[in-house]
C-alpha cells in the first residue's frame, strides 16, 4: 500500500490530497476523511448478502497507515463515520480505537450517524452536530451547513469521474471535487458507490489510482 500525494492551495493554505481517499492539513497535523460507513458490511451480511469482512479491515489498515505516515494528531471525520446500528463491524472499530488513545478524533455528524452521544463519548470522539470551524475552513458533512464567507470542506456525495480510453474503455475513479468555495472529499470506504454528477459546473477534480493522483 503506497501513499501518493498532491499538494493544492485553498484559501492560502496548503492541503495534501492522497490516493488513499483522505486529505491532510499538515499545519494542523490533521487527517480529514469522510464516509467511512463502518458497520455497512456487517449490516449487509446480516441481511443475507455475502460481503467480505476484509473490506473494513482494509479501510482501517489504510487509516492506520495515514495516521502513522503523516504523524497525525487529529482525525477529523466529516460525517458518516458509522452506517447503521451497533454490529460486529463497530465492535471491531472499538478495538481498533484502543491503539490510538493519544489521538484526538472529532466527528461532524452525517445523516447516517444515528448512534447515541453516549456511545461516541465512550470512544472519546468529540461530536459536532453541524460543523466545525478552524479558519480559514469550515468542516461540514454536506453543503447544507456551508456559508458564503468560509471555504467548506465536506463529504456526503461520494464524488467520482469517468475516464474514457482510446479504445472505448471507460473506468470510474473516486476523486476530490474542488470548486471556488468547497472541497468535497471522496468516500473513505471502498464499499461505496460513486456519484459522477458534479455539484458545480466549474469544479476541478483530482482523481487517483494506486499509483497516481492527477487533475482531470
């Protein structure tokens, strides 16, 4: 698993995009991720749909790699940390969290984050119901809580792009979608769909593969 990066400038700050579905704000030693949807694979298995449990293990391995590689102090999740109610996947995440007791985990609640505040407190996760501001940025789950004055960093839409090859090949890739006032993160979990309809006609996308991060 290799980390490939691309630095961009937003609101006079340098942000590092990675091919591991995450953004790093190195000035704050913060890792920003969205849409982990922990519990989704167990939720599907409970419904009788055969989904490999290794999906969550791979997601957590990538998260651990990013935390270690960038010497992260704060993990900021801009929504949909969890997918549904408590299940075996969430128990696995609880065990994984024990290895990171010195880190600060903060969550801006997404539409899937419906567990009780007491549960988040038991994991030492700081919860924000609508947004968190660390100027010059406002971190939100979706554009509902953006404003016109502050650059928004969000998730929720699972942005992706379609790349057309010369021999009529088509491939969908996750991406970072960036417009004048907003940066939308790709879904961190690989067990999510891709939305190839951009939220802004003027958006610039940075797609990525295992070996590259590139502007589309």
